[in-house]
């Protein structure tokens, strides 16, 4: 708890984490938590199992809780003040933190505006407007160098003042602008100059002064805008301006007949608060408007993050945080009902989040955190446009005046797509790269078993091999004169036997078994069930198993994953849907029946073991010849009921899968040569294996420590003698008489 406290985490959150003995402060948490607490955008690249979920969940929960507490205190204070004081007169006149560009900063008084973006214009409007009749004035002081444009705008106007017919601006270059017409007017202005902004709703005229000098009429307000509301407005590029609506003495008094704009209500003039098409965060948080959205690429990951939030926040009360899981396969009406009752943090998958947002059931107006977990997975699944659309809908300034924060994390962030997204959406993000390019943690021992149908002959004598994928059902199978198709089928037959042999050889009591396709998963489940396993067998049965892939319904997927996590079954058979981010405590083994077609997914798969400093073994069965496999990318039914075994270039749904090339790519990507195991699946006992039990933390014995000290003793003694000689020589030189 002390370590988390040093990062700025509240004691209650630290205490909750302390109870989870597997969740220790990690390097990525030490780097990310202070940055997120400090308000920054963060990209995290770290090894799988390094604690990235905790790195964003903990600070997000803390900030959400603090925001809720502050909001409750402010409501209480406002209620007390309302009862104890007279009605406010003019205090609402300030620049609007809920109606501004993404790089526009507004101080606590609401009167000082600043934008430090050197390339883009960022604007804002005031919280109040005048309309109908009357003559009004306010001052804008240039407090720093940069480009400014100041004036008046309706609620329909762009925040880039003067670029449409609803905004009227006067810029520092000596140009007036409306509807993108930039005409010479008055004279240029800059730092320390005071611009007086006049509007005469009776005569429908807008005019300006510079340091009290009248610059004449700038615009005539069209007759069709006579009933519109006019707000003080400004747009800045790397500049700063301070506003005075009459709350303090003006530098230059307005001409006779004009009054300070904050006196409009006192003169019974018509005053309007901002409304209409301008997006404004409500002063009272709607119940269906969460503070944070965490987007995950799969239901299982969303559920896992949701459960982590529940664990971390359990000691936070008064106020309590409410969280909601929004994924497909669950009753949407229950999720809508939960949103209406109030929610603070949402964990969900892209499809369901989009549905709830587009139907108006999920409000984005209060979002403080937009978190993309396993971002490269989201992008590879085609959700880039959705992410961009949601980001565009989220206010870039939160209800309490804070800037929207984005957190992006994955085990593999080093992709052009992620970089492009970060450049486009994030605000000067800090990269936390504790990993570099993909690497395998030293807690993971990974080996390959080469499945060679030329050297291995078991396939010729198998009497009850597992059911293969049917790709070669129409091919002639001749063990005596094997052709390419025969060798491919032989590999498929042997992989089932070798999977079972790996389980037996290493006495595996828990493992995730990865297959390439959903059909392969089903066949593996049927194979282990035939040997006495299956979902209904006792957890003590050596082959008890369940299956997890997208053709299984949501309830079955959730139930199967829960069974595996509860240790009700020993084996979870799945596609890459489960490769990313799933955290199964103390998982000792992974078997890859087939290598993944993307080298990054190899790291994700084997990263299910070796988490939280526990040791793990990953075995990959790699064919030495090409396998003919299903590939339904252009299939009308996505493989359901498909029997077209022609190659894709001939209009079919099959390809030749080159595992030797895939293995070479993985080794090149990781910069290693992966250890090999023989047909018997025995693994030589080396320094790694001799010190660990898979699924447990590596143990260092006292004798090893003693041996290390003993081996270092002569070196330490020699260094001590050298230091003594050096000091003696120095003293001799220092006090030696000069001759």
C-alpha cells in the first residue's frame, strides 16, 4: 500500500489492492499512475501480465470518485448559498468551459482564455447572451503575443469566429470577418492592447475600439438575425486574452448609451443562457452519463476489466461508484435500465457501446476518460472509424473544466495504425514503453514441437485419431505413397495425439489450448470428451474441458470461462478471441495446436502464462509441411455449411498454411531461436526448469544465495586490496616532499 501511496493513490484503493496478493505494484503502474493522476494522455506498451489494467483502473477510479465527491459538495454548497444569499446579479457572465475548442484553456474566473496550439484556431463563447434590444459593451485585453479574433456570435456559429454567417469578429491583423470574408478594418492590435466590443441591437450594428479609439461600424446585423441571441466570443491561435464584462472598472468607458453587458439583466433587457445546438455539459450529471468509458475488443476482456473495477473500488464509499458492463449477448433492456438508474464507469465492447450511444441511452456529455484497451486489437478488427466518431462526440472539456483524457494500452503498441490514431486524437501523449518491440517475459518458457509427417510415423497406425477439419475428405489418402494432401492430413491427425501427449507428459492440471478455427476448437473438445473429459465431467478428470469461441452464445461463453477460472474444468479450448488480455491467476500451461497467422498474437497467446511473476510453459505444435486449411474470408456464409475445398484463387475457401514460415517470422520478430521438444514432448531440465514449478513463483533457495556469496568473496577481497593500495598511493603523493 505504501508503494501505491507514493504514486498518489488513495489509501482505500491501496488497501483494496493489498488484499489481492497477486497484484503488486509494477513498473508500468509506477510510470502510468502519476501521469494519469496529473491529467495527461498516456500510451502504455508493456509485456503481457505487467499490470496495465491496474495502471489505468486505479487512477481512473480515484479521479471519478473525487469528481463525484466534489460535485456533491458543490451541490450542497450551492444549495446552502442559495438559501442564505440574495439572487446573483451578473455572476453568470464568463467564458463557457463547456463550449470551447479542444485546446482552449479557461481559468477559474472564466475571464482569462488561452490557447497554445501554434497550428490551429480554438474558440469559445460566453455563458450568457443578449437579444432583442439594447446597447452593450465589454472589453478584451490581449495579455500575450499571438493571433486573436474577438467579437460576437450566435449559438449557431462555429467556434472559429467569423468563418460563417453567424459570427462577427475583429482580428489582430486589422481584419474584420464574417462568413469567411476577411476585410480591412481599423488597425492591427497585439499584446497589451484593449479591444472594446460594442453591439447595438436597436440599430443592428457591431463596432469596435482599440485602446479607446473609435474604429467605426464594422458590421450591420442582417434583419433575419434580429431575434437571435448574441454571445461574446473569441478565437485564439497560440495567444491569450482577458475579458471584462463589467465586473471591474473598464480601462476605457463605453460611449454614451452603451452599458456593461453584465448589467443587461439589471436593465430588464432580455438575457439568454447558452442553449440550442451547442453541446453543453449539464450542471447536474444525468444518470446515464458516465465519467469513463473503457472499450475492449472482446466480451471476455470487457467482463474482466469490469470485475477489476469492482474489486478495486470496494473500499470506496460516500459516494459509492457504480459500474456497468455493456456487451452483446446480454439483455440490452437490463443495461438501459441500469444506465437510467445511474452509472459512473462503463466497460464495453464497440458494437454494444455504439448501439447504446446512437439510441441516446448512453450520454457522452460527462466523459472524463476515454480508454482503449488492447488498442491494436480494436483497430485490426476495423473499429477505427467508430473510435473517431465517438471521440468527436465526446466534449473535449469536462463538466468541471478539465480536459478529456485518453489512455491507450496494449501489449503491442508498435504499429503505424496506433501511432496515427495517437497523433490524431491524443493531446501530446506520454509513451510508457517498458517493452520495446514484442518480447517474451522471462517467466515464460516456450518451446516448439515440430510435427514432421516424414519422420513421425504414428499417423500411419492411428486407429481412432481425432476428427480433423474435413478439408481432405474428398482427397485420396495413401500412407504408402503420400502426396501433399496426405501429408497435410497426417499433420492434422498427429496434432490431436501430440496435444494429448503434452497433457499427459507434463501432468497438466490447467491449460489454455489455442486452435486456429472454431471448427478445430469443436473437434478438440470432442476429442478430449471422447477420452473421458468434457464440460460435465468431474474437475478431477484429467481431460475435463470447455470451449470458447464466437459461435458459442454469450451465456455459454461466459459460463465456460467462469468454469475454467473456478477450476471446475481443467482445459479451456479457444481461438484467438481469448488470446488478448485474459487474466487467469496462476495459469501454468498453454498449448498452441496451430501457430497464429499474426506474429503478435503468438506473444498474446503464450502471455496467458507467466503472469504476476508466476512461471509458465507454452508448447506449440508446428508442422514441418504446409497444411491445407479453411479460409472463409470471401465465403457468403462465413464457413457455415461450406464444403468448397478449392483454393481461394479458384473461388474456394481453402489456403495452404505455411507454419515453418510463420515460425521463422515469429523468431525473427522476437530475435530468438525457440527451444525445441521432441516427439515425446519431454523438455530437457535446464537452469530455468530446475528452479520452478509451473504456475508458481520462481523460488530462490538459501543454498543458491550462499553459493553466490561464496563465489563473489574472492572478487570482493581483491577489490578491497586494490582500494587500499590506491588510497595509500594517494596519501604518499599528497605528503611526499617536492624536490
